C-alpha cells in the first residue's frame, strides 16, 4: 500500500512537478487527442474496403481497365428529385463492373441485371437502409438510431411497386400481394389510397347477411364464427377468436334481424328426379362447369376447382335445401350483385343439382352444437360485438351501419417511422418484421387488437408484406413522370336488354370487356370483329372448348333462342374493333393455290403447328386455340389483322409477332379460313 | 543581453507603439497601462495579488468556463457551416457530419462535450463563489449577473438540444416546452411563442436555431463582459475582509503581467 502511494506520488512529481513540465504534459495529451480524430478517418471502414478492392482486382486479367475506372474516396449517387443520397457505391465498388460477374465476395460483386441503371435510381429506393452512411453497421442496420435497416431480400419487389402501380411480369410476389389486399378484404377495413388518388377497391364479395336465416341455421353460423377454416379451408373469412358466448350471441343477432325473401322457402316438388340416376348430379355439376369457380376438397385433401366462388366441400351442412333451390333458380334474387351467373336450369335440373350439393356434407361438422333461441339480452350483446368487431365493414347486416375508417389507413404504411411502432419483445426492429408479424399474429400485439387471425401461408404473408411495403411516402411524393400508372378498372356496363342479359349471365365475372371484368376467360372487347355470327349462336347454345389444355370452360346457360339471338346481335354490333377493316376481302383468284401456299407457310416457314392444331390426327400443339374449324369461327379480316400484329389486337398475348409480309399474311388467312371443321371440310368460301 | 535589447527595440518602434498604445518600460505605471490601454485586457484588474491567481484560490473555474465557452463558439461556427435548420435536412446534415465531413464527428462531439462541461463548470463556479462568500458586498450585483449567465447557459444547452432533430431532441423539447404551458394565465401564449406553433415542428426548429446561434450567444457575450468588468470594479477576485487573517504577511502587490 505504502509502495503504491510512493510510486503514485513520484509519478505525479515527474509529470506535474513544476509548471513547465505540467504544461508540457498537458499539451502532449491534447496533441494526441487531436491526432486521434484525423487518424480515425484514415482507418475508417470504407478506406479498408477500397484497399481490399484494389487488392482483389490487382491480379485479374482486366486489372488495368478496372483500376482506371476506380476512383478513391467517398462515392455518391445523388437524386435531388427523390431526396436520395446514396454512398453505398463507396464500398460496393463492383456493382457496375460487368467483368466482376464471377466475384461473389461482398461488397465487390456485380449487381444482378435489372431494367434500370444503378446511377439513375440509386440503391436505397429498392433496398432501403441508410444510403448516406459510410459504415456497414450504420448503412445496413442502424437500429439504435431508430432508423429503418436494409430491406430483407425477400421483400425486394416492394421497391418496384413504389413507381410501378401496374402489374409487372417480373414481380409475381408484389402482384400476388396487391391482389390479396383486394381479395382478402383487407381494404374493407383499412383504407388504401394509391399515389394517383384512387382508392384500392376490394374484389372479394362478402355475402350480405340481411337474409341469412333463409340460407342457413344459427347453429351453422355459430360453428362458422368459431372456426371458419374448419368449414372451408380456402375461405377468406378470418378467425375472430370468439368465445362460445360471443359466437352464440352474434348468431342470435344475425338470425333475429334476418328478413325472409319470398321464394327462398318455396319447395320445388321434383324429388323423384333425383333417385332416377345417381350420376345425374355429378354430371350436371361437371357440365355446368361449376368447378371453374367453386372448389371441392378431394379425398386427398386437395382443393380442386376455382376460387371465384365459395368452396362447396361441406355445402350440405350450410345451405337449407329450399334456399339452395331458390339460389340455383336465380341467384340474383337473393344477392343482386353476385358474380354467379343465372343459369337457366329447368326445375328438374335444379332438383338434381340441389340434391347433389346437399349430399356434400360432413356429418361431424357442428354435430354437437345446439343453441336455444336467443334472449333479448343475448341479441343486444351480439349487436354490440358486431359493431365492435366491424363485421359490417365487409357484410351487409340489418340494423348495423357500415363503419367508416374502421381500421388504420395503410396508404403510407411502407414509410411508418420505427419510432411510432411498438415492437414485441425479441422482435427485429424493422418495419418489414413488424408488418409480417402483425399479419401473422395480430392478436399478439395486445388483447385489445380487433384485427382477426387470417390463415395464410408464408408465401402469402410475404406477398402481402411486399405489397404493403411498397406503399411508401416516397411513392406519393415522387414526380409524376416516374410513376407508372395502374390500368384502372372502368365501370363499364353493357347497355340495353342485352346488357341486362349479360349482367344476369355474369359475363364480366370471367370475361373482360372495355377494361372491366375477370381474367379467367378471353377479353371480349372486340369480339364482334373477330367472330362469325353463326358460330357464336352455336357456341352459346352448346359451348365447346377452343383450348384443349384448359380445365375451366364456358358453361352452358340454356338460353332461349330469342335471348341467344339478342346477345349475339349485340356482341357483333357493339364489340367492334376500330382497327379491323370490315370490308376486308381475300383475293378470289387462285383460291386453291393460295390456300396451299398458306398451308406450307403454316407448317414449314412459321411452324404454327408447334402451338396450334389444324389436323387433330397429326398436330400436337396445345398452347394456342385449336384451329380445326377456325374458318367458320373467325372473320377473315380479324385473322388477317391478327397475323399482321397480334399484340395490337390483344396486348400481352403470347402469340409471337412474326412481322409477316402482306402476301404471307393473306395466304395464311386464306388457308385458315378454309378450315371449316370436320363436318364441313372442303366447302367453298 | 542582445536578445533583450532587440525586444526592447521592437517594442520601442513606431509600429509597435501604434498597435499597442502603452510604451516600453518596466515601471508599475507602464505595466498597469499595458492592461488598461488594451481593449481586451482592460476588463481585467490592472493589478492582482499573486496568491489570488493560484489554483487553490478559485480552482480556475471561471476561466475554465470561459474556455469552454470559447471552444463552443469556435466549434459552433464550424458546425453552422454544415447545418440547415430545416425539417428535411437537419437530421441528414447531422448524420453527414458523421459520414462524410472530415473530423465532423470530432467537431460535433467537441461541441457537445464542451457544452456538458460548461454547464457543470458554471455550477461548480457558483458553488465555489457561494461557499467562499464571494457574493457579498460589494459583489452582490455581479452575483446577479452570474445568475443571468447561468440562465443563458442553461437556455443555450436547452435550445441546442433540439437541433439534431432526432427522436430524443423532439420529445425532450416537446416535454420541456410543455412545462412553459404551466405558467398561470399566459402559459399557453408563451408555449406558442416559443415553438412558433402548438407543436414542435419546422417553426420551432428555426426559432431554436436562431436563439441558439444568434440571440443567446450575443446575450452571453454581453453579460460575460459585464461580469468581468464588474470583477475589476468590485475589487478583484478577492476582498480583504473575506480573507483569512493568518495569510496576510507574504502579501505583495504585483503587476498583472507578472502573473503569466
């Protein structure tokens, strides 16, 4: 102890013994302290990476040109109109170097090929993170400062979505996420306004519950509310994690306020038809192509069928027989806006189909549910729950107003500051992880959270997260010239009696006309220019498939001759393309010779048989439509115009534009128009 | 000595005399004039007791406070070259100091730590003055000036807090400015005046910037000048009455220049 004291005191004397010495020592310490600051700069990370890069390229064959392009110091990409300063290229030195394609060592590897120049778009617009930073930790994960870390690569498509409001072929995840925002009804509760000012509109069709008691029982509603996925694995209805009492009270309210519709309880007395042929049900279901829209779970547990309508695996547990018959007779009586077409079924067909569907049931489903009639207190409590949970945001419910702005708006969710987010313990402090967790387990963020539990796959949650991350404030503030607008759905409505007929048949559920409608079936905007009247009449009477590889087909609607004629006339008169010359004629002379020349062009020069079938015996092309009777289906003017430039008539079609000469196009047209189908082969034009 | 003669010659030259008004000579008068005739030094006493400038007398707390203030002025001016008091730019400018400005982080840290140190030193200085009884007659007014300087120091520290425009700054100023709303009757008016609005935003940032870089430093310089001038007028660092009697004998009067 004494020794330490002596040493300390002698050290003190040696350093600060007299004023001159003390001054010298203090000055020296200050000098060293001041020298540390510039020294730190010299040993900074980016200096180290630039030295490493020079070492890396030193021994390469293209060292000279690489060295010539290398500039020491801090690099930056400055985009004043986007408010972006990116210094990433200070360390990521090989991004633009095509020669470094073989280098996989970060930060020197080459950027994968993208349609944009790196210098024009910078890095953080797509990758997030802090572009201005010059150290790895600050740039990639400056979480401590509450700044957004770099975006995980699996959400990278969100970067594209900031400018591209349209669908890009290269961004399947973003496209899926965007369609899910509409299809899963997210936008019923969360308003999303796109940068161009349009609102995202839901494309799902949550049924009205105004007449629910006609359709189903209170017991089914209870079981459904408790676990929607148990009834239908593919439903978009989320699980609200309701207690038995709550589910019972909600069902009590819904049943008590439901108003009956005339017709829903009428019995169709044609039961005898059912027993006649047990295969009549399945074959009618198949003939009507119900599965184009409705899915059914097969024995292996896989869903087979489309997703436009609800899954029908256990429809027998849900639908009351009388309601089902009324629905099949005319769905629009119960729900005026349903996407389901009005099939003109005969009473006997209705009975067969209803009986077949009633058979699709699961005797275990809801077997133990027995509810006593709801009391006034229960009904009142049910209503309170419906208001609290926002059921009316999606469903029409008697006595409950549709709530406005029920859930937080998501128009700029992709730029939500981290400081405004309450993260769960152990969660990565990043917006992407917050969004993805919120979608996966909304209730983990507290018991007062109303958002229900959705059943989604990882791919789906990632897609939704990508679509949400694309909704940044930058996408709203950027110059209009950078924005690629979405193709807007119009509110096109066919006119007149034929228009009413088309609404009844729900043509737009599958077909697209004048930028409105589904994408399951061909666009009909210019159908009138394309097809021949006689063919259309026959097709509507008995639709056959044009594309052998497709499972989904046009159903038969049992139209009356009058309706059929009206519809055909309307389509031919109205859906005319302005670019098709209605007076187009093929050269009459040398008809046979031209046809033969066209055949050669078809088979040898252009090898069309790779995708199309002309002779069912020899050709194997399954990609495009069958052409065996194209001559009696399409107009010559359309075929000619199509051959000259397919994309001009239908943007995005995969038919290649072969830049045919006029002569070749005419010869091919002549050949194709000579194909009149099996029964009429060889008839003169 | 030759060197000394040369120095004397330089000091006697016309150029020297035109710059430094006092002439050569080692007389008490000349030494006193050297202090008195210099605009910067005339605020100080022309004569100081030698033991009064010993470390033990004041612990140099006032001088150190002035030292930190000078560091703050110099680094502050340099920082002003890199900083825009605007909402989209302020935080980015602060980060750029760290990322691309040469020794920018050093500059910023020097400013920040000197500011912390200055607040600490001001308090220490006041404690020392208080416990030594140096606030008593005739120095009551200088004590009051010191209190004003304390307030200015605290306000400088507070206004500087907002300028980084990060979350800490934003919420600290939100909370701090809300305190002013508690003033009876005019509280909300003061709050509005301080922030230039009802919330901490662009106007508040600009106001705090102007206060921090213009208004408060000028006030500080003025009051520091008054403070120093009063030290001299009130009789130096230490008055006879407050001295312990035992230390009287070795007391001698020396010209201020000898202190160095």
